[in-house]
């Protein structure tokens, strides 16, 4: 390994941070100057888990400390693959680009975690927004990257926003992106372990972090991260943690109720004639700043339904589950219907208003159009384990090394967890106000109107 690269990965020089997940983390001086920019400091005001804190009060951590954790783990992973057999060969600039991308991977996040991104009519992916922040030539991050770190900010943005269809991403930048993002990536590992810790749930404690890190190696054929067979148990624990966190934390029914109410309030405001806010007004602000500008605009326009929803979320007076749609009762056309509603929020809002009209007459309760809401989680969250396992002389069957992680000779966990994820975690809910008669009527009859 080149001495200049070794210096970048050295844990004995730079600024130390004490972290509850990883212990001491060290950042080189140039990376510290990125952290000191206003754009990065803003991440202190962006919660990692949004409304999860309404269920798990300890979940008050931010995108700031998560980003530091991802940088720390990415540096350890890179050290392993540069020393792999065969090693990944990178130049000094490539290493700087990778480390900067790891630190800045969440720089484009809107307030309230991924919540606003679930409103695709108004808000785009945070990776694309991150590119805008990084490539802004008058911005502090651009200056630090180009003048102090000595790298092209466009390359850093490429590694983060590698899925874009608006740019041709060079092969080297795609290689770096494949190490930073994927089945076994620093981002996913840090947020699972960090979220479990701050929520006070025991799931992440089963992951042997040191075993996992020490098993990392480079797959020279697929040009991405792989593991040795000694890391199988640790990856299994990580996959199981992912499943449990979605089922018990991220998609907890109370969390989803608050998130659904909040999104509907924002949507009602943005579609209101005369609204002066645009998606751009939600960029570059903290969550408290966002709430301030939203509440001011709601009062100015007298959008009573949005104000009512926001107040009820803030005071934890949340909607109740009226009906759950499980995968086993979804015909293929039915799934496509919910998929269409997810990607067409205007159509979903119209359906919610229609349901309010129908069930208002059924139960004799006056409904204004926002008292029944449809919750549809993202469709791309099912666990997909695309990972190679290298056994060397320890390979247990007469097959070529490496094996795929989901081969039965490696583990059968992924198949069963994928089925369980679809059945018990990835469900569609109908929420409504706390009215027993309305809930019973929806539970009994709403399915016939979901077409």
C-alpha cells in the first residue's frame, strides 16, 4: 500500500471522536474541515429516524453522527480490500474521493429522514440533492474538496449519486460506489446498529462487528465487497437485524400513522392554491426550521386540515389502524393498484377523500377528507442479499469458489426472511381517526373500494 494512502487510513493522526457504536473514530484534518462546513453541521438538525421517537423516545440521534460512523466503517472496509488477496488497487485520489463520499453520503437529506422522499410528486432522492450541494461551486464543501483535499467534487458526487440517468459515471467512480453501497455496505451496517442502540432494542447486539469487519475482502470478478466464510454468522445476524428493525421499529404501526399524517399535511399545504412554498424551501434547513416555515404558511393560508394534522402529530394524538392488507390476500392486480397509488400521490389523496365521503355516509360521522389515510411503504425495501462468500480450501462442496451467500450450502436464512418480510413487515394499512364505529366499518368494507 502506498505511504500516502496509508497516511489517509491511519487511525493515530487527525481528530478523534468518541462514538457509542464504534468507540474512537479518527478523521484526517481535511475531513474535519468538511465536517466544519455549515452544510455538514446542518445534519445535526436532521433526525435519523423521524417520527420513530414517538414510539422509541431514545431515538433522537441525527444524520450527523451516522455520517461520522459511516466514514469510520468505510475506512476500515477500504483498508481490508486494499490488503485483500488479490488486493483492490486504487490511487491516492481514488481513496480521497471514496472517503469524502462516505462522509457526505447523506448531505442531501431533507428534514425528517426519508419521509419527504416518500412524496415523489414533490421531492426527489437525497442522493441527487446531495450532488447539487457538493457541486455548488460557491459552497463551502466544494471549496474544501477541491482546494484542501485536492479532488474533483464531481467525482465525490458520482460515487453518491451513481444511479443517476443524467450523467455518464466513469468506471472507477462506479467501482467506488459499489464498495460504498450494496448488500454489505457501511451505510446499512451503521444505521442498523446505531438505530437499534438508540431505540433500546436488542437486535443489533447479536452482530459480531469485529468478525464482520475482519471477514471483508475484495471480489475481483464482480468488483465489489465480499466476505470470507468466517463472516457468515455475522452477516446472518445483520440480515436478521434488518428484518427485525423494519418489523418492530421502522414500520411500527404508530410510526407509520404519524408519518402518514405528516405527509398528508405537507401535501395538503403544497397543493393549496396560493401556497408560496416549493420543494426548494425544504432544502438546506433543519427540522425545526422546516416546521417553522410550514406552520407559518399553513396559518397564512388557513389550511385548517393541515394545521389539525400537524398539531395532532406534535401532540401524539395519532390515527388508529382500521384495516391491514397482508400479502396473502393481495392479487397481483391489487399489488399493482397500491404501487400506482404510491407513485401517484395525487391519486392516493383523491382516494382518501373518496373514502371519507363514502364512510361518512355509512356511519353518519362528518368527515372533511383527511380523516382516513392510506399507508403504503416503499416497494424496494425487501432484503436482497447479493454477496459472494470465499472459502478457499475450506469450501464444503465440490464447487468453484466463491459461493453465493444465498446458496443452501451457505445459508437458508435469506429465503425464509424474505418471505417473512413480505408477510409481516411490508403491509398496507388504512388509518383513521379514533372512532370505533368508523374503524369497524372500514375493517369490514374498505376492501371493496380499493380498486
